[in-house]
């Protein structure tokens, strides 16, 4: 069966992994986009298992939107076209959180610097991040680039599955279908043989 291949499972696992890291960073817009992506991937898997090409078509259309979303994320973190990675756009301006990778990237050392003056319970500490091997925006860009690559492979695979399913449906032989020699062929006798008298 088509779905038994590892590519479907990888697509689902990559979407789930991305959802986890966006949850850790309280990135609400990516969380919603990832949630819909996971639902559509499940729908596409179901369509593949059940031979339902309409569900797979929904997956292919969503894949185009998913690629566009990831291109937007790349532009956001590279600050293309007036976008700023420091804005609260991805959190719907509900919090000042940023990418989880900004504080937990490879090699990053996080230090809290207390605010100057009298310290009280509500005094905010400033966080200093040093020693990162790769800045967080490039990790997000690589992550989105990988999502685009997986999505393009999934799109090609979905188009292949749709073509195989539709070919199987077209070649299916109905009883008395379009074949020149039907399955149940009745050998009819000429009418002049039926009218002959029987000799005794």
C-alpha cells in the first residue's frame, strides 16, 4: 500500500516536531498553521489508505499554501520587505515571546542580569544570550526550508498516488462494462433454429 512508505510518516513527524518547538516559543500563528498542517496530513494519509483521491487533492492544495507560509516565515526571519524578526507578529501581539531557538540554540549560554536599583518581586531581569554557534533566525530559516523540501516531495508523491488511483478506477471492469467482450457473454442461437419442429 502507498501509505506504508516512510515518506508519509516522515512528513507527519516533521510537522509534529515543528509544532512542539513553536509551542515552546509561544508562537501562536505558527502553532495554528502547524495544527492545520497536521490535520491535513492525517486527511491525506486517510485518503491514501482508503483510496479517496479527493482527500489527497485537499492535501496537495494545502501543500501549496504550506509552502507559501514557510516562504513567509523565511522572509520574516531574514527581515525581507520591511518585516522584523523582533516584532510580535507571530504571537498575535499577545506576548513578547520569540523563537524558542533564540535562547536555546546550539551552544547558547543564557544569563539573567538583574535590573539595576532596588529589587522587588516584580522587577524584570534582562536575559543575555552568548556563545551561540548559529543565530536563531538561521535555525528558523533552515527549519522552514526543510519544511518546503518535505512538502514538495509530499506534493509529488500525492500527485503520483492520485494518478495511480484514477488509473485503477478507469481500468476497473464493471460487469458488462465497456470491454468489447463482456465477462458474461450469452451465446445466442439464430432465430431460425428455434422455430424448427422437433422430429420424433
